[in-house]
C-alpha cells in the first residue's frame, strides 16, 4: 500500500482576493503536512501537492466541498516518498504563463476545445482528418510525445501564441491538443478557436490521465513532471525511449537539471555522462564556481541566496536622496 500520494490538478474558476486566498491556502496545506507547488490567480488554481494518503484525501475533499472547485479532476500518483521538499503557494497573474490575460479574448470558463476522454482520444488520434498537437515546450516533448504528434519549437508556453501562423496549414483538420495534465490545452485550444480553427479538441486530464486509463498506448518516451521525480512512465502497452543524451547521443530516458544553478537547463543525460560531466550540460557549467553537488538525481532544492547588503544599502541611500 502506498505511503504517499502526489496530486496533479488545475481549475479555472474565479477567485476573489486571490492574493489573500494564496496566503490562507499555504497555511492550510502546511497544517496538513503537504509539500508541493501551487499557483493561485484570479482565474483559478494550478497545483501539484504531495503527502500522506490521509492528508491528500483531506485536501481533495476540502477543495471539492468548495463550489468553486467542485469540478477538479485530481490525477493521483502513488509514490514511495513525497515528490517535493517544501510547500509553496504563490499568487500570480495567470495559473499558467501564456500572456493571454484578456478574458474578453481568451476565457477557458467560456470557450475551449471539446474535451476528449482518454479512450476517445485514443480512438481518434490516428484518423486521416486529425492532427495531434503537442502544446508543451521543447524539453518536455524531447523527452516524450505521442507518436506522429506535431511539436512546436518553443522554450516556454508563453511562446505558443506566436506559433499560430505556423499552424495555419492544419485549419481544415481536427486539432487534438494535449499537454501534461490539461491546463495548457485550455488556453491553447481557446486561442486556436479565437484564431479561426473550427474543429478543436483537447485531451481531458492530459498525458497523465491518458496513461492511467489507456495504458499510455503510442506515447513514446517519458512524461516530464514539475516535481523532484522530473519524469514518469506513461506507456505500458508499447513503450519506447526517444530521448538521447545531450553529451554523447546515446538513447536515455533520464532527465536532469544542470548542476550549474545559473544555467539550470532541463536536458537528458545518460548515467555515464552524468558521472563524467558531474551533472552538467557543458564543460563551462562543470567549472562554474556555484556548481551544485550532483547526487545522480539531477533535482535540486532552491536555496535562498543571501541579500546583497551593499546593493540594498545603496538603494536605500538613493531612496533617501530622492526624498
């Protein structure tokens, strides 16, 4: 029996005084003994939390009891240890950074692509009149993606709107969008509809739910996740590895963050090169004075940097002079 659960979820639902909600929600999560990362905005919630089975159940029951969040579809993973070290709950302008902040243009509470359950997505994805579109970033789809999916050369989801013209060639097709848990597809599909695409769908619950309900058939590689696991297996039907080591080119499913914190690049690296490069992506990063200790996982807890007191003093002096 699992000792811990990790919950992945999101919800587009208006939150009044979202900044205060974030502060209160952080206290609630800490009282439950949860770790994780939650983003709160006026438009809703986006989170991954981890903790004991009992604490996670209490968390889910509490959110479902709130009418604003009653429809949340939690994706639940059983894990041997918590997937985070600390608990963060932060207020931001969007729950996923897209730059699409005008609710009069893009509002997932009003219009998105048609939601497909995993079994429906599986049945449709190979049809001739369908294009499967990955709306995630390069480091994510380089690690794993659906067979024959269209991928975009983007470093962050906020780059997605600039790629619309590149997708115009598919306007006569059914567009099936997908991402890790579904949240990016809400705005991606809404933007496609706004830009004149007429037949747009999205994989409900994303890759994670697809893996749980269909065995992950035809998802090639592993799925990047935003916690200390870094990646998870999806396909138990016909799995393959598609990612290669950045340094030697050998096939490897292992995703890490560069040990140089000023780089922190997400990349795939085999164990042999991990040892040789000390968890770094380049020789320059390997020699960097702030390089972190590589323990083989490639996951690092952010350590608060000391305040530059000299700089702070100069800013205070400048402020006094202006007064």
